[in-house]
């Protein structure tokens, strides 16, 4: 399932044993939608595949959990009597919704619990010490749910997601003074992705990124991509922390001015064989994944265009321009293959090269110079 960074998702766990209960579930859903949330009404499923696709998947993508516990049949409550024959009669709640509550509790979803009068608190409901809001009139339940959500301070902008994005105008130009210092350094440029933690209070830990696939759209061929972590801007280790509602930059591509028409994927590895090289002119489709502990995997599908001079366009696949022809008129046709090969010396910088702070500009006069004496990283 592709996860979108829209409004906060609310999983509505509600009994659906009758037309009345199903109608109430949809009334509550409509109320939450008007409040700006993205509600999902859980439906009962009859097989394991449906359970995984509908219940587990939706719970994993939700930030909030609205639990509506309707009365079922009478049961005898022996806990409040010395003799079973004198035990009061109470109602049991919905078994299916209580099971969903257990999963939501395990995933740490913030709950609002609405419970019909007379239901005995059993199982996980007792363990989590939920503050149950009682109701007796089902006709007003949608309004009760809306009031409870407002009182809990649910935030429709809160997401338990990592979001990956690309600014098509972003390009970081610099000069590497560790290479060819006698000539004033070697000009190069980086192209980044922005990785955001949308959670309002929890940091995203153990964040790491990798290239999922690369396809040459000009030739219709796929590159055999090895799973290798990408490099984060400013550090030389693959796992980082992104604070609540904060972001980091991820190095994706590197180009050298003296290697026109070539882009290198910034794989964090000392094996040149694992560093993909994209030789233009041509168009490529790239897919990148970002993983963090406790968050669903975030992915972004990108389109890359390289001409004989360098990167012409890098952005979301949905916004990409039409695929360019294999060769322009009056120019020698070039085989735009995606290569994964042993790179010649100088084609790719040593992984431990360090750089000075940069100015994000395409103007050569604004390029910073990397110097061995002041070592920071890109």
C-alpha cells in the first residue's frame, strides 16, 4: 500500500452486527471527515488474506483509534457476587472490536473509547486502563464521538509517517580542493532528497535509505541494483535520527564538471562495483526507499534526465516531462546505458573526502571550495 502524507488517519473500530450499527459507523466517519481527518471504518473479514489487507494494513497506517463498544448478549458477572446464582447480569462487548483494540494498543495508537452502558470491561480494555466514555443513546453517538475527539486534542496534521520529497530546482555546487589542487580544485555538484519525520512527538530512529530500482527508460533496460545504503548529507554513517517534525537531506546523485553527461549514485560503500553510474544522454526511472524504526517504509519514484552536459531534470515521476528521444537531431547517437562497473580513477570521490559548508547555487562564482585544512562533509 502506498502511504500518502495527507491528514491524520483515524481507524474506527465499531461493531457492525446490524444495519443500525453500520449506519452509526458511517455517521461517525462523516463527522471525522468534516473535522479534517481521514477516517477508515473497519469491516469484518472472513479470511486471513482479507484480515491482513484490510485490518492490519490500515492499523499500521493510522495515527488514532476510535473504539465503539456496542452491547452484545447478557453474561453473568461472577466477579461481583459470592454466589453465582446471585451474580448480576451484564453485557459483553464486541469480540472483534476488542481484538482490534489489542492491536492498536500494541502499535501505540492514541485511543478514544466509547462504551455502551452495562458492558463488562474484559481483556485488554482492563489492562490498558482506558478512560471509557459511556453512552446510552445511540442516536447521539456521532456527536459524542466528535466531542470526545476534540477534548482529546487530536491533531489532523499528525502523521506517523516518513515523507520523502525532491525539489527540482535544488542543486549544491562546490569545488573539491582535495582533487587537482594545482588547478584550483575539481568542481562538482550534489542532488539531494529531503526526508521528513511527520510525527509530532516521536523521533524517527535508525533511519536509512537505499535505491530500490533503476530503469533506463531510453533503452527499456533495468540495472541490477545491489542493496546498499545511501549517504546522508553531512555524515558518513548510514543510520541517523530525525527529530519530531524535522527533516534531513539525503545525498542521491553526484556529478563532476569534467565528466559531463555522467551522474553517480551516492552509495555509502567502499566497493566501486556497487556505485551505479548513469551515462547520458537518456531518461531514467529511480525508486528510493527510506526505513525508520516504528514507521512504515517511505518510497519515492523519481525521473532523471541527463543530456550531454549533465543533469537536466530530477524530480517526482508524476511531474516528469515527456521522455526524450534516444538522440537529438544533428548529434551522434549515444548508447544511454545504465552502467554498474568498476569506475576509473577520479570518476568517484573517496568516501571519506570532506568538504566545507556550501552555498546552494548553480552560479559557478558562488561555489565553495573544499580544503583539506577545514574538514566537514557534504
